[in-house]
C-alpha cells in the first residue's frame, strides 16, 4: 500500500472527509508532531530513566 493510499483511507474513515484541505493537513501534522514527541519522550525515558532521581513533594 502506498503512503497516499494510507492518507486517503485515514481521511475517508474519519470526520476529516468533509473538512477543507488546509484543515486536514493541519490536523494530520499536529497528530504527527504529538506522536513524534511522545516517541522521543519514551526513548529519553528508557535511556536516562534508570539514572534519574525523582522526588515527590510540595
């Protein structure tokens, strides 16, 4: 399956199908940015987590 086929499948099966193109692009870009940030944070946590000192308090 090509990348554009995946894009069209995602758009057709969500509420984005009736939205303008700029809104579709913005929402998919935002989703991609959030997922990338989460993956980067998980990677950093696995790499540096054992060496971290976490203190709970007020």
